[in-house]
C-alpha cells in the first residue's frame, strides 16, 4: 500500500513539472495587423427649392394703445397681402411679438420722454422661389417695415446625403490605394470606417435685408445660389501580406 502511494505522488509531481515546462500557447501575444489609414471627402452641390423669410411690422407711438393700433393695421395688411400672393396659412407662423417702452434722453442724459415700441414678426416659408422677389416687394408695400433675414434650403436632402457619402468613401479608398501602391503593398480587408456630416445642406449664408425698406415698385432682386452637402470619411485597411 505504501509503495502505491509513493508511485502516485511521483506521477503527480512529474505531471506538474511537464505542465510548467510546456509553452503557454494561449498566452502568447497576438500581433495586430499592420494597417493603412486614409480620409476622404464627398461634396454635392444642390439648388435650393425653398426660402425662409422673417418679416414684420415695427411701430412706435407715445401711447401703448396707439402703437398697438398702428401695428395691428400693418400686420393685418401684411397678412392680407400674403394670402393674395398665394402663401398658404400653414406656411406663416408668428415668431415674435413684443411691446416695450423706449426712453429718450437729452444731452445731459436725463430722460425726457417715453415712447412705446411694438414689433410683430412672422416666419414665412416660400415654396415658389420664382415669386420670392414679387412677394417681398408686395409685403413691404403693404406695411411690413422689417425684413430681418432671408435663407434658402432644400426640403428633402436624403438622396444628396447618400450621394455625398458614396463619394466620400470612394475618395477615401482611392487615397488608401494610392498610399499602398506607393509603399509597394496591397490593401487587405477594411477594418474601420467612420463618417461625419460636416455640412448637411443648411444655408451656407444668411442674406440680411435692410432693417427698413421702401417699395420702389419693382421686384426685390434675390438670388438663391447653391447649397453644399459635405461628408467626411476616415477608413483603415489591413496591409495584405
């Protein structure tokens, strides 16, 4: 019985020693593949098909009631003109309305008089850009004396964004291939791809109209220009051995 125990313990120790001497294959560090990184840009220019106008009436008087009355008359005249010009009620939204006192001062800085200022501003979506100049002229003629901003946009940019992404990926791959060719290697599989929209077609500019305007009987000259959608892409490819 004692001989068997000695033999068993000997075999156990021998097994442990073999395990300690065996190479730890599972613990060997894995060499990460070498990669080539590149970036690309996709740009798509498009023609605006909608305009957004912020326009309104500004009045000032010695009393609140008189300032409100004058402003209401101008706002109603503007609303009537917009309807006559074919602007849908859904495309007109009140964006600001305010009544505020305004003090006047003499040369010594002493308050001499208080007047009251009323501003009523509306935000208009214009779908027929060919009528935009005529619309602005008619609005100013009817009593609007504040044209705060005019911007252009594209209503549906889905297909343009898709085109810009494809162009950006193609540009990034072309640059990665050019680098690989210069280095005398070949591109392997794609390991990473990141995309970001740096300009999604929002108006690139905000055309400011004068704070006060007077109609000259002609259409206001406007130019929609072009908008830009830009997508940036970064890629990484394995270097094929």
